[in-house]
C-alpha cells in the first residue's frame, strides 16, 4: 500500500557535496569547512528537472545551505551541488551578508519562474543562536539562476531570538511585480509580509500565532524535548484564504463563554486557522494600529492528539496535505469539507508502517500538470538531541501522485463528508489534542 502511494526519489545516509575537485573536498574536510555528519536536509522544492534542498547551518561544517540535485537522477544518493554556485554562499566566518548564510525553506513561484527563500542569517542555532547577518528574503530567476531579489528584514521587524523559517509567495493574476512573500517567525510568533512592488515589509501579529507550552512537549524515537514553535505551516487556497498553524497550537482561553462551548471547549491544541490573504496584504491594517485585527482570524478545527504539524500545501483540487511529525505520517483534508477529525485522512497505513517516513519535516505540492506531493523526511530530533546512525538511511525525499494517493481516502473530493452530527463523549488530559 505505502510503496504504491509514496516513492523514494532520493535517500542518503549522510549528505555529500560535489566539489570542483577531489582535492578541494579533502581540504574542506581537513579544515572543518565540511563535516558530512553535520549536514541535514530540511526544505524541499521541485521545479522542472531540479530538486532544491536546504541545509541550514545548524552546526559547524555546512559548506552551503541551498543545494540542488537533478530530477530524475541516475543515483539514489547523489552528491548535492550548491545553488546557484559556490560563490553565492558565504562562509560563516567574516560573513558577507549579501550572500547566502543559512537558508531554511524555499518556495517556487511557477508563474514567474522564480525560487524564493528565507535566509535566517543564523548559524549554530542548536548550540547558541548566533545572528551573524540580518534575515533576508531572496529570489532567483530559475531561467538564468541569477539573484533578482534581496531584501533584508528591517530591524524593527526582527525581535530578539527571532527565527524566520518558512516562506510562501503569492503572485496576483500573473503580474510578476505584484508579488508578496509571507515569512513566519516561529520563535517570536509573527508573519512578515513583503511587497515586491513596494520593496518594503510589515509585521503581522495575532494571538493565534503563539504556541501552547503544554502542547510543545514531544516524545519521538525515545527522545523527549520541548519545541515552543509558533506559527509555522502556511498554505494558500484557490479562493485566496491563507491557512496556517503553529507547530503546537494556541490553547483556547478557559474564559470562552458557554455559548461557544460546542465549538471551543475541547479544541485545546493542534488547531488550524484561516484568514483572508487580502487582509494581510493590506499594509495600513497592520501599521496604523487603529483597527482591531484580532477577530479577522478564524479557527477552523483541530487535528487531534499528537497532531503537531510543520508545513502544508494545497493542491489544485482543493486538498490540503500536511506533515504529521509526531505520527511519522502525512495528513490530508479536502478544504470543501468541515475541518473535523472525521474528515482528516492519513496517507500511510498506521497498522502496517514500514518507517518509510521518519519525521516528515517539509512538504510541497508541485505545479506540474499531474501534481505531486513531495516530502522531506529527516530524523531531525535524533540529529539534534541524540546521534544519527550513518550506516543507516537517515534522509529521504519522497513523492506521491496527488490523485492516486488520496483515492479511497476521506480527503478525496470524490468522497462524501463524514456525518458531522454524531456526538461523542471524550476524556482528555490537560495538554492533549483529542
């Protein structure tokens, strides 16, 4: 079942880089510029015959933080090549902030043939967060591989210990100048909106961007750790609704009125929210402070216990795909149906798991005529808090056909919505998603 739904495109025991010469590779290893075991792939994107992978500088010895491999590839574990070239990447020592420092995630703007990215400017975040350059939004023309946008976030929009780690781009009606990039600040709970046409940005805040400390407790692979990651996953529907969620969602206040109880009382964590994108693109709403924006954001439902999710994407058929990091699975939801647990599907058979996916960290839906959903599985908690076994497969890029993978699933547009009138009595503990 799983093998038919997700295919392994690439997999690695460890990441190797394609240096111009063998001697240069050996020198990089000798002087510590390249430490293979410290390189972890985080973000995934695809455009035509190339895959784009981010390798943030979480530890020493990461020679470049945005790389590419050909697709399809003749090798299952190819060495990666810095994108667009070695010269575009700065060493973290005596850093050149006009170059790439530590890229977290990317997004492809297929209408205008551009690859956008958020460069956090942070190195060694696992040891002691070191902001060596301002965070910046960068875009490359995928026809020429030339940098066409470089925008540093203004100091007023970057908080102490901010971490900008995800990016989404909207282009209005094919006008490549009328583009906006949205960047999440997962540690200081905001979204920065950048207008290409105006070449300026503004910061959006809302209490739904915050995490719940109780839901920030993770137990995977025998490891227990706490991640206070706020607003993280973003996806855009065809009717221009922005769906978003913190990694561990905000808890509904216990002061909610009794009249709201049927909606809110048990929806403690792992919630999905929505807001019309046009509201975020209206700069004056967020800069003059005269309008109460709190009620513009709507909770649409929750994913249940252990439903923490990093990233998400929506296909042309209206189906949202999202990572399920605690479950080593991929979830799906037909956005035409109510966001209830009965209408949320899982794509891998939980009773017959082959551990094909281990910590799905990034997810993208491509723009090809026959759409695919792409997943980066990277065992991140083991990399951060334990020790990866480099004799084993640690990193995988997987792909599934959008239509095939949801066939016979509740999230297929061909499936009727589950009966939402059934009532159930549930017993939950504080800090659990039910």
